[in-house]
C-alpha cells in the first residue's frame, strides 16, 4: 500500500498551484500599480497614511515571494505560514470594512472595480488561509517521513 496515494498528491499539487498562483497573480496586479493599491489600503481607514504607502509598495513583493515559494517549493513552509498569516490579516481588514458598511474595492487583485463584494472576499481569504494551513500540515508530515 502506497504511503502517499496518487489522488492525495494531486490534491496537494492542485492546492499549491491554486494558492501560489493566486498570490503571484494578485501580487503582479498590485506591483504594476502600487499607488492605486496604497489608495485601496487607505480606504479601509485602519492605518496612518505613511504605513498605507509602505504597505502599498512592499506587501505585493511579500505576496509574490510567497507565491513563488509555494509554487516552486522553495522555503515552502515559511511561505505557507506567511500566506496563512496574510490571509488572516486580510480577513480581519475585510471584516472590519464590511461591518463598518464601507463600500470599497478590497484591493485583493489590484485596483479594479469601484467596490467589492466584501463577504465573498472574506470567504476567499478564509479558504486560501485554510488551504495554506492544510498544505503546511502536509509539508510537516512529509518531512517526518524523509
């Protein structure tokens, strides 16, 4: 009996592709327009202006390195923990905006629409965060078998 059934490996490979691809794609959209992303962050009214500017510039690079790390399995466990932490942070910020009735673009995939479906964005971030934690757990158990 195989230790890692092929279907389980396919699930985790698809999970890495979905999570890493989503982070890399979202980051690229933000890297192309950092000022617009910083403005999107500012619309949440959670952080002082200088911090929104810094996040608008640097957060997409952290996202892209996480995405690449997950896709290429380079420093994968660290990338997965950072991805899960960012998803949790995104869920908190999105929930705050939703509960305060803000009609804003979430900024998740760059500066697109005038406003976002915040409950959908919260659900997406939660699912991606849970996927990151699942992949992290899988990576820990795989390391124990080496």
